[in-house]
C-alpha cells in the first residue's frame, strides 16, 4: 500500500498565497495590527487565521503555476493587494489625529505632546493620542474587529487573485480615503472650531475695549478649562462619528 504525497506542494502553495494577503492586511489593519502588539503574536494570529480560512478560500486560489516566475508573480500580486487594502483602511484612523490636532489647537494645548500608540510611539497632540487609543478600545468593545476579519474574507470576492492589480484605481481610492478621513476629523472637532472662533472673537473685542489689560494671559486658563469641559461632554459624539466612518469603510471591502 502506497500513499501519494502529490497534494503536499499544491496545498503548501495555496496556504502561502493565502497567508501573503491575509498577513499583509493584518499587519496594517487598525486595532489588529498595532505596533504595541508583539510581532510574534500578530504573526501567530495571521497563521491561525489563514488556517481557518484555508478550507473556505482554497478553491479561490488558482492552481500552482508550473514555473517559478509564475509562483513569484502570484505571490507579489497577493502581497500588493493586501498592502493596498491594509494601507487604505489604516488611513481611515487618521481622522482621530486630525480631530485631536484641531481640538488641541483650539483649546490652547497644541504644545502638550504625548506618544501615540497607533503611530509607533511618534509624539503627537495629547488629544490625538487619547482619541486614537480610545478608538482602538471602542473597535474591540463594539466588535468591529469581527467585521474587519469578515472584510478580509470578502476581499477575495472583490479582488480575485486572477484579476490584475488596479493601481490607478487604488491611488484614486487612497486619495478619496484621505479626503474622507480629513472630513470626518473636521466633523468630530466642529464644535471646538466654533468655540475657538467665538472665544477668540470675544477676547479680541475685550482687548480692544481694555488695551491695558493682558486679556489673553488672563483668559488662557479659562480657554483650557472650558475646552476640557466641552471635550468631556462631546467625546461620545466624536467617537460615534469615528466608528461610523470606520464601519462604513470596512463595509466597502465586503462588496
């Protein structure tokens, strides 16, 4: 009795091709691919998630090419698709940094910097770092990471491994995503823009009426206190905009 092992190379090839796209997306996916998560943990999760999707997506992957250039070409194709999807989804979380920068500027705390856990520890406005970390926590709390995993599975229905990579369309989508992230960031911080305009207008009028008074020096603590109070009241609304935009963007990849 002999056991045929011809299926092993084809199975290993299919698994590697699946892993290329899945790992690329998970490396950049918000919440699931943060730099604060150990690299071994992210790698282990990508390997296990690929194993889970293997029976579901094995038939989608084309047969193993007979030559090495064909194998490398398919591998690079899947890497490119995964990096494009992951990078574009990562752009959506820029809304938190945009909103945090505007809030910090309007409340007079633009000089207060803190390490941003979503940007590999790069320093940013303290409000932006707080909103980014809060956004990650809310993604897990609202189970949106499940939708992110479902979007990875559905991406094979939207972008087939046999279709060419549409780099021009991807660039246009990236530009629209950047515009959308900036729009959401401005929407999140819109009350603070109005507050800053009204506060500075009132302070300017008061300075004209009382030139001998150091108006901005006196009103700066009040600006910070009112800004913090306004932030505490509106943070739930702000994160609602954030989660809605993130969910809508994930739904796009689910076809």
